[in-house]
């Protein structure tokens, strides 16, 4: 295996770890922890259609009740030096047993010697 392939696998594993960490309820409620993972200009296009700023996201996460979804099909692609795209889908059942599938994508940038999420989008799948 080439050194580039090994590095790509290491980056993929780290970004998957970080995405899953952002789904942990205790982490989500910790403003400092989440804030350290987010770029200053973070923005999210939510599955509801709402656009979320970094500050609005931090405020919401601090008070939400959240159950982590099931994650499938995690994929990774370097877009350029220090810029990566991850995609995956999440599955969850609501209180009525209705299954929701959401396609997700995030852009991560390498800054200050760590990966930070600068963009996230969730799109409901039919």
C-alpha cells in the first residue's frame, strides 16, 4: 500500500471518529468541546431547510434532547490540501416508529493542527 493511501485511510478514520463524536449527546451539550471542533465560519443547511450559523448551532446543541442515529455508508474524499469531504447517511425511527433516512455531507478543514468542520448539510431522503 502506498504511503498516500495509508494517510488517506488515517484521515478517513479520524474524520469518521470526529463525525461520530459530534453525535454523542454528552459532547453535543458541551459548548467548549463542540466549539473546538467547529470552524469560526461554520454553517449548516439542516434537513428542515433551515440555515444554521455556528452560534445558533452551539446554542441549540447545549439544550437539545438527542439520540444518536445509525450511520451507514461513510465515505471520504480529499478535495485539496487540508480540505476533506465526508458523506454518509443516518437512519432513525421516531416515536411513532416512522423511519427517517437523511443524507449527510460535511466539509472539514485542517487548521491549527486539527480538523475542524466548516460545513454540514442534511437532506432527507425519500
